[in-house]
């Protein structure tokens, strides 16, 4: 009997060790940032390398460095990165008119009059505005946002609304506030996550040239170039598993481990290998510059098609 009990205990313990970890949603102000089984929140360190990986890396730049497109302080008078703001469900809704209205979710949006704009009030760039309604668990995002009448109405290039409790993707072929038709906020690197010691989601990044195509979970292309060596929107990359992260600062290591476990998703045309994040004066810019030690050749494109359950859903099979 003792032998049987011992064997049972060993098997039970082995099973406990082998059991996969249960995924958990990242949160902001207690709001889950998409379901735990959403593809943004799913580990991809077990997935195979994409057959086009070498070509994609070569086209982007195997010797070009990673760069944190966020940090502390100001650059040209504006915070560095893509800001966001949280509001309550009582935030007044304001009308918003879109240049690309046929692919935008209509207003009104709960944009505060002084909602932070990417690049600052005078920015000539993407001017993203990200607003998270923490009571209704909805994310409102706009591209090329300009306030009028002291913020009582807005003009934008495009806009999208996301239910943070849903895996539903935007209609196929639709943009969002981002070129790939994806939400921005779930892919931003945030100081609070790094300070807590773990990032549990993929990161957003850009490259200068993309192909006229998109792959799940992206919904939109932003190029007319059909060169098969260029990556499509939505292509996921990761830091190679054998890359040694130990020499880096603790903050940078958290980012690098996330890049090994969750990778990064190509979401827009921009500078090559630029990772997006939220501006925060607690960042150490010297530590963020350590990312430049990672070159394109240290990365690989991965094939995550096996995770897809439904092409119109972000729900992913869990490892």
C-alpha cells in the first residue's frame, strides 16, 4: 500500500510540474486588457519559426538595433511615447468626425478636453489619443486627433472602439487607429509592468517597409508593395531563446524576457525595430538604450497560425 501511495504521489507531483501555467490578463486600473486567452496575451515561445523569417529579417535590417520609442522626459517639447488616459463611465461623450469614416467606429467618444496627444498638442505625427473607460471596460482610440472648441469636439483620421472583455476582431480589411487594424494599448510597454517584474503580453513595433498583406490577428494592410520578402502587417517576431539576457539591467531584462516569451507584433509603418511604449518619468533612459545591443539578427519571425481558432476572433489556443 505504501508503495502504491508513493507511486501515486510521484505521478501527481510530476503532473503538477508539467501542467502549463494559466494565462492571466494584464490589467490597468483593475480592467483586464483583453481576455487572458487573447492572442496578444498568449505566449509564443513554443511556436515554430516562420519559413520566411530569414527574408523578413534581411529586409528590415539584420544589423539594425532595437529601439525603445518611449522613455522619460521630453523630446522636442513632448513626452516620449504613446500616452493614454483612464476615465470613468460618467465622462461626457463628445462628437468626433473621421477622415476615414467608412472604417471607423462612429462617435461620440469619451475624450476629455485635455486628453494627452501623442507628440503633444503641436505634433505633426500620428497624434494618437487612447482613452480607457474603466467602468464600461471599453477602449477608445483615435489617429491624427485634433481637438476643437476646447475639446468639445474632435477631428481624427480614424478611430476604433474595443471591448476589453471580448476577443472579437475588427471587420476584415478595416483599419483602426493603427495601420494593422489592431488596438494600440494592449501592445504598449508600460513602466508599472516592468516595475512589477513581468510583461504578460506581446509588444507593438514598427518597420519602414511592409508588404501589401496582413496575417491574423491583423485586419488591414498599409502598403502597395508586393515583395514577398517584406513582412505583412500582424507578423509576429520574438527574441531568440538562446539570447543571453543576464548582462542587462533588471528593467531591460523584463522587456527582453517578454520578447522571448510573447514576442512583438508588427502594427504600423515607421522606423525599423522601434518598440512602442508609454511615456513615464520613471523610465531610466540609459537602461532603455541597452536595447540597441539587440540586432535584427537576434530576432526571428514565428508562425502563429496554429493558435487561430476563428479568423474573426483574437482567441488563441493556449500552450
